[in-house]
């Protein structure tokens, strides 16, 4: 769709946008997220349009029946189509038509929003109703083998590591909060009045403005928060908290629910940003798990078991073949890579 809105009213006249507001689904989410990524200069306008169409969530806020909500939505879309097909009244001269042409689409959009809201409000009983500040959330994710940078509503940036996802409000006006599954590096715009919070599994990380790395994959028991600049407060679900400064990190074990603080090796924890893959005395289970995420492959072992012991090594921007070649001599293995599957055999 070739959609180039000039203001919020253009969104409210767009049937596909209104359908997204009324009945969001994965396909429409992806469509409008992609649109926003490709039209970064229109993001703020889009967020304001989302706020204007918040009345579409009245179904949930006021426990409206499904049939009533669908009927109201259909009337809105029908009204929208009829309105757009009409022209200004013929009693006006061409001169007035041109002079006030800008007013027609604006009036249509205002009526659309008002039509939806007041049609529902008029159907309620005498009980007082308070409109809640329902917030729409967006999500960004990257598959295995991919790393990508995203921009957040406040100008902060986040770089997602392979097989990771973030969710966050469409607007950071009232709170700056991000939910993370996987690993990400954050560069946060400073705002002392509005702390920035990252929820990752059992950890909550709070900052004012800084850069830091968080790793919290759901299939791993080891998590960390590593600070590059600024100061970070880390809290666990069990109530343990600590403050970390540059060159410091917290290490959390989900099995024991223990939180430790100490130094860290930058290339080991944060080097992935620069395509550095470093292992430090890590079990081969963890090594192959990281390789699977990094290169989007799966491993099969002829013996049926992952090799015992620990491995250390560092690679920068290397192919999977070069990494495996660096490992096979110490492990005494051979491998075959085909169709995204690596078969490991003992020599």
C-alpha cells in the first residue's frame, strides 16, 4: 500500500489502520511495524494517531459484549467508507470548495473518532466512566543468525542479539519500560525525571541514561547485566538488589537465585556487538548453544552426547567453518555441515 500520511487524520481515514486498531493480529502488527521502520519521519505522527484511536479499546476497558463491539466497529468502517465517497455540498461555489477543501478530511476524521466514542458512551447506563490510559505495545525481534539495531520512542537505541525480542510502549511519555527475551545492548537517552527500565526474566534493570548489556535467554540459567557507561540498578524477583558501575557486571543464576557482582571481560560479554565471539572456560553445551544462535544452525552428535569438558577461544567475524576448524583439533572431532545441520563425529 502506498500510504503517505501528512498528519494524524490521514491515519484515522485509513481503513487498514482502523482495522488494526479495532482487531490487531500478528499480520497487521508486522505490517505497521514494517511501515513505521520504513517511514521513521512519520513515527511520531503514527503514535499520536494511535493515541487518538484509543477508544477502539473500549471493548476491553468497559467489558463491552463481543457482538456490540463488532457492530460498532462495522458501523464505523461503513461510515468511513461512505464519508470518503462523498463530496462537499454543491450549494458552495467552486471558490469556497477550494478554500475549505482542507476542512473536509479533517472533519471526517474528527467525526470518525467522535462517532466511535460517543456511540458507545451513549449506550452506557448512568454509572460514571473514567477513560483509562491504555497503552499500545510494539515488539521487535530478530531470528537466529541476525543482529539488528532498533530505535525506541525516546531516541534510545537497542541492538538485539540473535534469537532475541523486545516489547515496549508505543509512547514513552509516561514511562520508559522495555521487556527483553534474549540479549540486547542498550544506549539510553538521559532523562532524570523518567527512569529507563528493562524487565528480563527475573531481573529488573533501572537506569537514567547509560549504556549496558543484558543477557537473559529463557533456555539458559545464567544471566548478566554489564555496564559500559553510567550507573545501573539491578533488582531480582526475590528482592535482592545491587548497583553496578562501568566495567562492572552482575551475574544471576536462575537455579540458585543468587546474584553476584564483579568485573567482566568486554569481548566475552559485549563483544558480540562487534561480531566478536569469545568463550571463557565454558561447557561445550553452552558453546554449541551459542553457536546455534550465532549462525542459525543445529547440531547433531553421532555419539548422542555433547563432549565433556570446557572450551576457551576467541573469534572475530569468522565463518562457522573457521570456528569449527579451530575447535576440532582440541576436541578430536570431525564435522559435516549441510542444510543448516552440523553433524559432529569423533575421529
